[in-house]
């Protein structure tokens, strides 16, 4: 096996948006570096379920019929 082909894994500290921290092994930076996250499982809608309301203008079929209804014989 070739020497120096594997990345250098070392311990870093990860800081979440709420200020909590944990240590993990990573190839990021150097030993002891701190990685500050802007998005994490406590804030991202993919994990929290989201609280945004989507505007629905009708289903796919009703939108199709509204757009192309004049071309269909009844």
C-alpha cells in the first residue's frame, strides 16, 4: 500500500448554533480546531419539520385543466 494516501483524521470540536459543542474525528483543519456550524439539526427545516406555509394554487390536475381546459372537448 502507498504511504501517505489516507487523510489525516484528528479530533476537532464542533459548535452548534445553540452554543453546544461536541468532539468528533474529521479531516477538517488541524488537531483541536473548532468548526462553527451555521445550520444544524436543531435549526434546519429538514430535521425540525419546518414551519413555513406553502401556498398551494390547486393540485396538478386542476392547474393543468385551468391552463389547457379550452383545448379539451367536453
